[in-house]
C-alpha cells in the first residue's frame, strides 16, 4: 500500500497518545527480545526501546516508504527490517515481548492471526497490541458506505472490504483460549478536535482511505475524494469538529 509518512505524521501527537497508553501496560524488565509488528516510521519503536533497559528491539514493516527514514531511530538496541507481519510470523522466531501499535488491523482474519502472533511469544513473554475499533468508527463506516454506493460499487466489485477488527470480548476470549494470563482488554475513546471536516478528511487520508484510493484510477480517485469530503462536511457541519476515535488496547502474559 502507498503509505505516506508526511501525511501520517500530520497528526503525530494524536497518534502518539495510544502508543503511550499501550506501552504503560508492559511490565518493564531488562534484557528483553522485542518485536514491533508494523513499526511504521520507527519513531515509536525507538521510544519503546528507550523504555526497556538493555533490550533488543526489531521493528518490521512492509512499507518501504514508511521505513525510509528509520535510520535516525536506529542504535545498538533498535533495528528495522522490511518484512510483512505475515512473513515475520512464518519465520518461527520467538520474542519476550510482541508489540504492535495501530498495525494489525491491516491483516485479515484475526481469529487465526492472534494465535499465530501468540505462538511467537516465549514462555513468560508478553503481548501488547493497540488497533482502531474500525467497525465502530464513523469515518470508516462512511468510507465503506461510499464504496458500496452505486456510483463506486462497480469499481470496487472484486475487492473484499470485510472488517478485520473483532469486538473486545472476542479478543479477550482469544487471549484466554491461547493460555493468556493477566489479561487486560479495553476500548478507549481518543477525542479528536479538528478545525473542520477537511481536517477530518486529512486524518482519514493518512490511513483508512489509502486502500480505497489504491483501487481507483486518477479520475475516479478524485471523484471518490470529492464525494467523501462532501459527506464528511454534511455529517460534521460544526466547527471545530469533534470526533470520538475509538481504539482497542490489549495486553497479556503467556
Ligand atoms: C498506522 S501505521 C502505524 C505505524 C506505527 N506502528 C506507529 O504506531 O506509528 C500502520 C503500519 O502498518 C504497516 N503495515 C500494514 N500492513 C502490514 C503488514 N501486513 N505487514 C507489515 N506491516 C504492515 C504499514 O506499512 C504502516 O507502517
């Protein structure tokens, strides 16, 4: 997918907050071997490493664009490799801490993904994951509705847009069934206060909009953007725009 670190970084401080909430769930121990699945630009991977004394942290991501500037966050503790989450899990390597912030929503079938991730955790190791509660977030539902509109539906026909993100009850059960202990799973609203609906469009364009635009040619891309912006404006006419962005955080020991 064509990720753009500049667009993504526009809302850096808003995107950092859930990372700090997730990191606060980790039991800090020295000498951990850690993997950050879907590490993006690497800035948060480095922050994670800085919290874990004498630990080694590997960040993996499938997007070369996002990884391009990771060198500035590398040091003796932190390294980055271009690899998909799926490939990483197939490698069979095991970790004291598997961490993933705002990434696994891009991987399908969480009922099989979670057990695969958990099988990459060493005995006594930890799992810490944050992901947006996609099906609850109105901006995501509006994208999906627009793609189902007769205007655009034929263009997306062969694309499976099925929601990957489960309910928190399902995640809690998956953690338990895979021998998780000290399970914490919760949803949290991260309030976004934005200048206007165009700023909300900018927020969505850093992530959820990307796979939709990728499927369209230039003319249809612009039509889709115009119609989405217009729908956002009708739905969020007031300024500033308040948007309650809902995320899921989970942590367990295995
Ligand atoms: C919203 S960004 C989050 C990046 C970083 N974890 C952060 O919190 O800033 C999602 C990242 O997941 C990566 N990603 C999406 N699908 C992936 C996959 N299947 N394998 C590896 N990385 C993936 C994207 O390239 C992107 O960098």
